[in-house]
């Protein structure tokens, strides 16, 4: 039962659904499983999903630990001779564990250090007098005089003051206010520094990027901090937190010295504070802050691990079809196993592929087994040698005369699973390498059913899972496994004990009992038969029944996610529809035509009706995605075969906060950095890719010495635009005067009245009519437009180039910013009227100079092939761009500030930026 105070506190932290949170906490306290609450008690929890319920459960767990520690501290304080009521009240109201420990620090039993020895001599009273304003005005020697004497074990005043100083050092170190101030300084202005990098360590090459590491503590990424801690654990470097200690001491010291203290007492306090800082405060507070960073990094790493595990467990299954698994046990000696649709090993072979003759014989053996057992898929492990095995499997599949799908199966933990007692019990007559081949084939058939047999931490699809809190990690992974199994559903007539133990409400002993009962009494005919299993009581049945799927049951609803308690509602639906229950399954038309008013009679909530209709519509379907085979390139077998610019298919094997690792069929996985995932800013790589997903990547670079492959998910950049052809040179008129030509100085024919007349006639070259005129600055992903210019409300003006002018459409110059009157057409909108070079009327579409790809005459093909313009993200960048009229000194300072004040930059319209 949850204490009322604790319940009220958690409810107050989730005010948007207080009643649902309260009901959720009560149900959790009763032992309800989270998947059960999220799916079948939504009307009571207010529609809380699994993520929200898990957050509430974690908070409930954390607050429970806090309350237990609070109760322990209160018992200790109340056991003192004269407890301080103010201190007890502060402890009762402490919001977190750190505050609790700070309040309790001065009341811990004294240690065996110098402060403890001084206290045993009765010098704690001297330390109090040195801090008391009533006595601190005297010289310290005078204050310490009464404490000197042979009977007190103190031979001199200096010895007494030294002991008192030790006590002051401990008092300052335990002062909650000082500790809080030092931690605040570290969090806000501290710098995390790597010191003492040891290049001679064997692990040093892995961490050489951190040799000169310095970074403000407040911006340290969680995954980077975990990497630094691992380097520290490997003794490659040490971590320190730097702060401006003199400045902080100058801020703290005045508040500690008692008012009216003598110079000697002030000096004694200053020395004690500096010693406390060096010996206690900085190390302890640094440890506290590092612990906070560690817990935050653990939380994020565990979340990443749980999400990756979920995506891997829910990988698309190949289905119950015959599959062959190939295990590259040793180089040139492989094991092949064929399993039927139920995962039973029906054939196996030892393949020797070291010599050409042996390889030909192995191919013939594999093809005959494929043909004899109707193999439809081949599973290859993702470990070392997979490129050779893939080439062999591809060749064997082509010669088998059948359509066979190839899949690279994540083989993490296969060796451990093959050597486990469970595998030896399931496959008693097979050696370990052959068992590994069977496991690979089964993982292709149903990844979830096989991966649940492995300890979640051994799957290894997170970052730094060996460095995080093991208990919290195990709890999160077990919860993820239970969520995935409950999401897919389990057939109790076919599933093994490991898969059944993942169902909400079923424990490992109960899963063993179900398998044993099934073997003795035969398959279950309906869900209610599970109640005959020893230990399977009504409480367990309520939790688990909705997640079990009996496909051969007497009732059609037993194969769906409809809970048995909702069967009367479904029968009422069938009665209203005038159809049998079986005809409602996956019958969207009949379900949508049901009268909602009549279904809500009898206190049934609309949420329950919607959930039941949803389950009926999905009856018999696997909620996981469809299986897709991957095609690795035949010409890429090692990292030496990779070239920059290659496009390949790969499988995402791991997703971290800084990117994703992709299996290309080589010994090394490639890394897609988060900056190369999309043409936009990506905060979380999980938004773009998931573990187990097949994706196409482009090779950016290959570091063969370090075995690193840089990949990108972005499309390749477009080819450079062809340069516009130069116009032919004008043909100069002959200098000699032709017959009939006007005399020099005589007015030419057709000269304007009052004008200077025309120049000599020259042949004119007619240019073709424009085919495409493209204003690259109109692209929405890079455009930054000012609503008004810095001069007036109506008009704008060109930023530097010809034809200024004012008016609704501004000047015609090719400057970077252009004002636009309210209601005036956007630059993308067509403009009526002839082109004009003046700024007072309609003009051709303007082009911002920094975006200008071309304004010349171009063909549609050239326009389509033109590269995207470089985006400008801020007004400052545009003002500094070359050729824009901003250029720095060309624009007066006041005018520049006025212009910056009127520009409106929309971050959502800005192009990609590299962080």
C-alpha cells in the first residue's frame, strides 16, 4: 500500500491527469503489470500509455528510496539528546537525496581523522568560541588559553588553535550552504578536464580524441561523459573539474567570519576555509556533481538501450517457413542446419569450402538440402566472415532453382546461447556450432521468440551498457522485453518457457508449469483451460489472458487481443450487427456500422468500445513490419573494396545519441553521424533510423588504418551546373568610310531630335528568348526575408547594385534584403506588366545575391541540374556575405542596426546547419 503523503506527491507532479495517476499508482501497488494497465485498464488510468506508466513507476520507486532514507535520518536525529526542531522540519521537507545528506552531514559520528582527535580533547568548545561573535573579538591566543594544560592533554596555545582549526575545516566541509554553493559553481561555470593522458597504455589509441579534452560541464554530452569515465577506468587519463576557486573563496569567506572578529581570528578562518576547500569541499562536491552527471548519462544510455532492444525484438519475422542457417565456425569449415516451419532441426551438414573442389561439393550438398526440405530462406550471422558466407549462400540459392531469401541475422550472443543449458536441453544431440546454426535460422523465422532466451544485457544494442547502473538497466530491459512480448502476443500451445515468461502476469516458474502441463495433458483448447495449470490463478489469468493467442481454439476471440472480460461486449456487437462473432473479425465495414449509443449502455466507456473494435479489426495479424531481405554488393568483400561515393544497402545494428552503426556485410560496421542523417537538424537519431532497419547509405570516407567507415544517409550532391556559354563577340564596323555613309560630324539617319544621335551601325546578335528564369533565392529552405526595410514602412530598396528607388516593390538592385509592403505579392508570385529597370514599377523577379545560382538564360535541363544555393541563416551572415551590399563597411552602422531590427528569421525555414 502506498503511503498517502507519497501518493499525493506523485499525483501533484502529474496534474494533467490526477485521477488517472492516482488509480494507476493504486493498481501498480496491487501488482498489476504495466502492459495490462496500458491496454486493458485505460478507462481507469485516463488513457495513460506504457511510457507514461513506466515514468510513474520509476518516480514511485525513486521516491520510495528517498522516503526510506529520510526515515533513517530522522530516527538518528531524534535519538540525539536534544534534537533541533528546525533541523527535523528541514529534513522532513528536503526534496531530494542530496539535500538530505547535506543536512545530516554535521550530525554524522566523528571519524578517526584530525578533527575527531581534536574533538576527543574537548576542543570543539574552542572552535565554537572562535565562531561566536560574542567572543571572536579577542585575539585567538587569548581565546585558546583556558584550553591549555597537562590535564587536558594540550601542551601549548598553538596546539590548541591547530586542533580548533581542524574542527573548523570539518565544519566548513559539512556546512550545507557552502556545499550547495560550490556545487552550483561547478554546475554553472565548471570545466571538465582530462589530465594525465597516458599514451603508453594499450587502450590509449581508442581515447586519443580526449587527450586534450576540455569542455564546460553544463554542455558535456552524456555519451561523451561515459566514454571519459571508461578511459579513466582504463587508467588512460584522469578527470577533474576546474573552477575559479579564489573568486569563489572571496565570495564565501565574508559570510563565515563572525562580526567584529579580530585579525587573528579572521586569518584563522581564512586558512581553515582554504584547507577545507582543498581537502574536502572540492573533492566531495566534484564527486557529487560527477554522480549527478553519471545518473543523467545512465538514464539516457538506458533509454537508448531499451529503445534499440525494442526495435530489435520487434524486427520483422520471416515467418513459419523452412529456413537454413549457416554458422562460420572456423575459416573454411562451416556448419549448415535446416529447420522446418516449427523450428525443429530436420537436416544438417558440415561444409568444407577451403579448396575449390571442396567448395563445389559444399554447394552441391547445400542445394540438395534446400531442394529436399523446401528451404525458403537462408540465415547468415552478422559476425566475422559473413561476406564469404553471403557469397556462398547467394551462389547456392541461385543454383537451387528456387526463390530463396537471404538475411543477415544479428548474431550477438549466439555463441553464449548455443552453450547455455537451455540450448543443450532443446538440442541435445547437436554440437555447439550446429546449435548456433539452428539459432540463426530460428532468429530469422521469429527474432522475438529466440532473443528472449538471451539475457537482455548480452544483446548489446546500446551504448556503454557495461558502464551504467546494472540494476536500473536490468529493470528497464526486463520491462522492455515484457512490453514487446505482450505487444505481439504468444500462443501457449507453441511458445517455449522463455517466451511465455515474457507475458505480463506470467512468471518464469509459471511458464515452466504451462509447458509441463501442455506436454502432459495436450494442447489447450480454449484460454480458460489455462486455469487448470498449477499456480495459474484468477489473478494471473486476468493479467495474461489478453496477451495470449490460441489459434486453434474453439472460440474465434481466443486468437485475438480481446480480453475475456470483454467477450459479452463483443457478443452484443455481433447481435446488433446480425452476424456471428467470427464474421466481425477484420470486418471494418460491419464494425464501423455498429450503433455507438447502444454499445455504451450498461456503463461501458467509449474508450473500451474503441479498444475492442481496434482489436477485432486487427484479429490474426502480426503487428510487426513485413520482412525484407537485403542485397549486399558482390564487389564489396572488405574495407579495402570501399570507395568514396559508393552507395550500398545495410542493416542498422545500433543507434546511439551521436549516430547509427550500419552493417555493410564487412568485418567493420560503418557509422552514420547524426549530422549526415538528413538535410535538416536531427536531434534524436531514432527519428530517422531504427535497429534492424534496412537502409541505403553512401560512403563518405574510409580510414583503413583505424578500421573506420564514414557513411551518410543524405542523397549525393547534384553535379555542378554547366557554365553559361559566353555571348559571341560583337563584330566591329569597318573603319573606312563607305560610299553613301554620312560624313564625319554630320547627323546620322534616324537620330533623335536634340539628342546626340546613334553610333555607327553594327551587326546585332539576337539572343534566344529565355526558356527558364530561376530565382534561387526563392527556395523556402534558405530564404530569410525582411518584412520591411530600414527606410520607411512602405518601400524597400536594393541592397547594393543598380536602380534603388522606393515604392511597394522596392528597388531593383541585387542586394541581399528587400523590403516588401504589407499585402504586396511574394517574390514567387508572377508579376504583371513589362520588365522595368526602375524601382518604381513592376520588375523582373529579383535574385538575392548570396543565393544567386544564375539569372542568365538557361534550359530546363540546366535549371534542374543546378545546385541548391547555400543557405543564409541570419541577418549577420547575409550582411557579411560577399557581393550583397552588406560587405561590412559599405553599410553605415546605424543603418545596419535598423535593418537587423526589422528582419524576421524563421528557424523552421532555415537550411541545414552543422553543429
